[in-house]
C-alpha cells in the first residue's frame, strides 16, 4: 500500500505506509548504552534496571501485541 504526496515545490514524493503484514518485525527494547549503576548516586542501579527491563519492556511488549507482531 502506498501513497503519493505533492510537495510545495511541485516534486512528487512517494511514501509507503506499512501495516503489520508488510513489516512483521517486532519492536525490541534497545540495551542501555551504559551500566545500570552509571547514574549513581542520583538514580540507583536497581531503579534503572526495573525501569529499563520491566517498565520499558512492558511498553514495547504491549505495542507489539497491539500491532499483531510476534
């Protein structure tokens, strides 16, 4: 499924809209680019681990479920 748009300068732009069937890949939680304890003493390691692995993980899982992705 696709659509063509006309830009303000008259150029035609092709844009493809993806559906779950077009793109079956599921979203994933990216790893933190730093250690869980890197923000101590401001945020402790356990809080970072829970926030990243549990909370962020749950958001990504729910998005994948709502889009019908594995």
